[in-house]
């Protein structure tokens, strides 16, 4: 089945036969749209309103990057990726203003034992779920931070990826990752003498793909730190585990879905959040040029701050119509309706997800729709 979406994980360099030759490639995506969204939090406390605006990254985060490979002989090659995110509507750098905030790593790949990479990378959980996402991590409305965690890009990370026939095995270890949106009070530093656990993280998983069937199982853990004063820090624990599957029907339908278990604990061991997340959807290649995608997402919030949750559970329905004009350029419509949360299940009190779609005072739903253009180079 042809897929028209570009997930962030799909841009990992040298994952396949392209590693056979030496060279450096400049690549990128520019994605911009006009959006209408309802019931957004207003500029003054207690207010709300609708908004018409220009946005960057409806289907893919706008980016440019360099990736390269050198054939070292004997089935061994060296590789690197440097990838910079930017807002195409303003030209500003994203990921906190980092030059290469999306990805920055170097590594070695062996034709027999697999690939080892070192630097800022996507976590194992994020990468292994990429092929089981009906919206392909479309950045505008996909609840990626709720599903995979705010640490889905991790600094100081060593990763192994091995392909063994229909099975892919992957594991990573982060010596200290930064997640400023999750830890605005001073966490996200890591690699501190005598504090090996501080802001560390790790994960592992396997994926299977043969014929029409695909499946994956993955685990992720992140240990965000909180300052105690006097230079001391304590670490909490954020755990997530996911199971997903897909099935290809003929050459035009791909059905997929999954379940993610989550538990966030404070440094004292109390449960800050216990939730379950479910998703299901379909890709339909309506014509050679038109791809239609539909996804339903549901978050079951069980515990908040050690007490049973009394708030309504967030859910969202999202739809994409993507029309290809050429191999590099497409036009699209993306739309979503969220209940009990903002679009992308944005809800500041849940999993610290903050995508800029906070609900206005007294509102319980939000509708968003955008028409855009994406060009890949």
C-alpha cells in the first residue's frame, strides 16, 4: 500500500538500502495551512473564542536536514542525521530554538548485526508505533504527546536497531533528556555526577511485518527530575507500554489500532496519573492521487494525584484528505473534533501535554479544520 504521509520516524536516515552508497543529502518539508478552530481559551482569564490563523505543520512538521552515509566496506557503513525544525508561517526555529532540535545523531550500521546510533533521537516507543498510526503522526491534531510521552525526542541517547527477517528489534538508553514543557522548574538536565538516574530514560520493543499483517509491542520509561533546593533533585517515573496491530486489505485499505498503558509517579512514589489510551482507524487509497484517513482516539483517565479521576474522559475523531499533485507536492484537508479536551487532546492537567489548543472557560469541545499545502524536497 502506498502511503502519502511522512511520519517523523520515517525520515530516519539509512534505515534501508539507501545506505549502500556514500553521500550527503539535503532534504526537507515545508507544510503550511489556514486553520479555523473553535472554543479556544481567550487572551483574558475566563474568556474563549474562535480563531482563523495560519499554521505550520498540518501533516508534517516543517523541517530541513542533512543525512549522510559512508560505505566503510565489509558490510559496515557510517551514518549521520542533522534535522532542524522551523515554523513555516513565521520562519522561527522550533524545539526551543535548537538548531537541530528534531534529530542530531551519528552511528554505524552493520549488514549483519544492526545499527547503533548516538545523539538526539526519537524513542523506541515513538518509532515502533509510527507504522500503526492512521494519521501518521500528523502534527496538527495527532495526540502524540499523550500517546508516547513528552520525551518522544530524547537527548543523549544510544539506540540499537536490528532487522531480522520480518522482525525488527529496537532499544534505547538516554543518559539525560530534556523535556522543558514537562519540567519548567529546572528538570531536563541529566548527566550530573552522582545523579545517574536524573532525567534518564530507556525503552525497548519489537515489531513484526509480513504480508498484510503487522504488530508491535514496546515499553518506555522516563525519569524526570524536580529540584529540591540547594542543588538537590529528586526523580519521578513516567512509564508507558503499548501494543498495536495493522492489517492490509487488498491494495487500498489499511486498518490499524492499539492500546497504550500509562503510569506517572512522583518522586515520593505517589501516583500523579494513571491512564489508558486507545486508538483505531483506517487509511483508504481512494484513487492514485487521493488518500483518506480516519482516526478515533480515547483517553481513559483513572487516577490523578493519587485519587480516582472524576473528570470526563477526553476523546477525538480526526480526518485527513490528502491529494497528491506530484511526488513532492500535495494539498490536504485536515479536521478534528475533540470532546472534554482541546484538539490533540490538549489538556494542561493531563500528562502535561501542551499543543496550544487549550479549551476556553466553560467549553467542553473543540472543532478544528485546516486546508494546506505540503512540499517535500
